[in-house]
């Protein structure tokens, strides 16, 4: 339930509504808006009797949130959530952001070298796993903290923001220390204790759709993050399990407009894990931008044939450059644009000399 206050409601009237909600046994959360304050009632699992609140002074209207998720719903917050990173990248502001990089951080030369190429092609966020949730225990599991340090070094050198995955409580604390965005992967989308911890980590969270999760499941998982007080959440469609073996997963691009109508949170698409096939990544990246995605996550490797994970779906750097040029045109055609590229440090230094 959302209580919308009149634009001339006094602080005492707002406090009166909050007190009444608490007396009814729920939590109250005030969101001051440009025009008026809205007070959300949290903690209910069904329709709340609003009689007591309706008649309080200063109340304009009561909106019953019809969905099981509350704070992530558009009913709760009609305006889009915009997540702003330290390097100026805004996600959800009507621009297409691009997160790119190898599946795993493998060495200093690999991650620093590719970061420069990706930044020069226009990506503003660097991806790379340091903790890898691998299907087989014998596969490469990631460089752990050493990998996080290399990502931080790449950020230092290129100005790119860093997104990387946390797979458990221990890695979450480390990832939150080094990264700009904490990624919760498909396999952990319903790891509710990890979600709660991520909601308290003090960093934006990229939440990937589970491979057997409905859009409702995804939004309810996001609700865990917001319920812990973290409004900076980015959703990611990365494909669900299908019956057709031609692709690794079934990239559900309808989820993009569906989520946009149900929620104010930004949603990006990951055609790399969504298809599992290098040749299918670019067409589906183009389609995701055309569908209105707020961004893309793309795996790119300097030498995909020698990648320690997901080489078959990783683009060559040249292919990534072409993809960036194509999606810029598509974004333009739908009244959007790519997040402006970062200015290389050398150029910044030359400009200020
Ligand atoms: C990844 O992004 O590296 C990853 C493992 O993705 P997902 O959780 O979508 O499988
Ligand atoms: Mn991968």
C-alpha cells in the first residue's frame, strides 16, 4: 500500500501517517517526491485495510500495490530508477550502457590489455569474473582476490567502472570492496541470504535472471535487495533454459518491455550467456537495444580460442568494435543513444596541459 500525501501536507501530518502505519504493525517508508511525499507500507503479504490511514489529515489518496513485489513495482515508483556510477555512467536514464570484458580475469596482461581496447571502442564498464560459478568442480574457478585487484588496476588505468560476480558471503564482501557493481549471477538469483547481504553491501547490484526463473521471480528477488535499503539495482536478462539445443539458452527479449512496464528498475541484456554462440551475439545484441534495453553485457576476449571459460561465446575485439558502431545507429533510431565514451586519461592530460 502506498499513501500519497497532499502537496501541502505538513511534516506533522506525514509523521502522523507513519506513526499510524507502525501502530498497525507494519514498517513505513517515506519517499519525498518533487510534488508530494509518498509513504509506503512494507511488511504485508496481502491486502491491507486502509480505513485508519485514509481519513488522516494530509492524505490525498491510497494506492494498493497489486503485485507481490512492492518497492520494485512501477505503482510504487512511476519514474525510472537511474543508477549513477563514479565514472559518470548512468544506467536507466534513457541511454544504452555497455558492460564488456572476458568471462574470467585470467592475467594482468589479459585484463589490462582488453580493458584499453574496450574503452577505446566505447564501453564504460568492464566485466570479468574473479569468482566463477562453474558447472564442473574441475573447471577454472577464477583468480579470486588477485583477480579483483587486477580489475581495480584496469579501472585505475582506463577509467572504466568494474562489475564482477560474488558467489557467496565471503566473496561478496571482497567484491563490494573492489567493484563498482556487485553481480549476482543466474545460479544465485534465489539465494535469499546472499541477496539480503548484497542489499546491505552499499554498492549497486546487477541481478541476473535465473535460468528457470519467471519475470515475477526475478522481480521478487530484486525486492529482497530493495527491502534491505538498496535502491541501486540493475536487472539482467541472460536467457532461460529452453528445449532447443541450437543455443545455450533462450534469450527472452520480451522480458525487457515486460519488466519496463512492471518495474522502474533498469534492465540490460546479456546475449553472450543468452546464446552461448559467438555468431549469435551481435544479432541478439542489436535486437536487445531495439527492444529498449538499458544496456548490454558482452563477453569479449583477446584470444577466445584460449579463454579459460566461455571462449565459444566471446567476441573478438574487432567484432566488438563493429557491434558498438551498429548499436549506436539502432539506439539513435529509437530516440536513445549510447552512454558517452570515456575520455582516455592521456587525452584528458593533453587537454588540460
Ligand atoms: C557471468 O556473467 O559470468 C555468468 C556466469 O553469468 P550467468 O550468471 O548469467 O550464467
Ligand atoms: Mn561467462
